[in-house]
């Protein structure tokens, strides 16, 4: 009877912790969302710089990956960097991905508090101290990914490698959707 009660409680707990998806429209302003491309903004933008240092960060079991990245970036006074690599595994994840083709942009946020996955890749930027990280996860059947969000909990470990730019580089436009 005790085993049956435990099984029922476990099944009940797992049933309430399901995958959730939320779509959020991310408008800037109607004017910015509807403006055409400007001939003054190049089709491609090249920014050159040199790395001052490379920093390898490791996160332990149950650490929130995004919160950990934000904390370490602050502690190590990292202003601008490239996320060169990331590996490890997660106990659960919270990511978002773009879900439409016209402005205003829409993002679908996916949370699965019970789904473990391997981190098979991570890239992105630290822009003026702000993390813009993307990651690819794999769960044994498929690979999937998106923007890293709070609520992604580390399982075995997570390792993220940053190439930190020397001072004086301005990468503030690289993820500005209105710079077009």
C-alpha cells in the first residue's frame, strides 16, 4: 500500500510539472516596428577587436545557469565578450525562440521543469554586461534550443567559455533589432 501511495503521489507531482509554452509579443514602438530598412545602415556590420583574456566558467548541480552567468560576469568585471562554447547538462530548462516573420516580433517561451537534456552547444554575447546567450539542447530524441532564460537548472555541470574583449570595443548594435 505504501508503494502504491508513493507511486500515486509521484505521478501526481509529475502531472502538475508539465511543459508550458507562452507566446509574448515584443514590440518596440509601432513606429520602430514599421520603419523600413535605412540605406545608411549597412547590410552587414564588421566589428574588429582583440580578446584581453579567456574565462572558463563552471556551474554546479542545481545552479540557475543564466543567474550564474550574470553573477560571474559581474564578479569578473566583464563588459563585452563572446560566448565561445558551452557544454554540460540541465535538469530542467526555460528557453525562448522567435515564432513569427514580421514585426512586432513574437517569442514562444518554453519551460519544462522535469526534462533533463544535454547542453550540446552555447554561443552568444555579453553586451555592456548583459548576457545574450543561445543554447542547443538534446534529449535523446531531438535537438532543440533558443535563448537561455532564468529557470534553466544545471544537472551534472555546465561549462561556459568567454572570450573577453579589450576595453574600447562597442558591440551595442549587434542585437538591436531597430538598427536596420
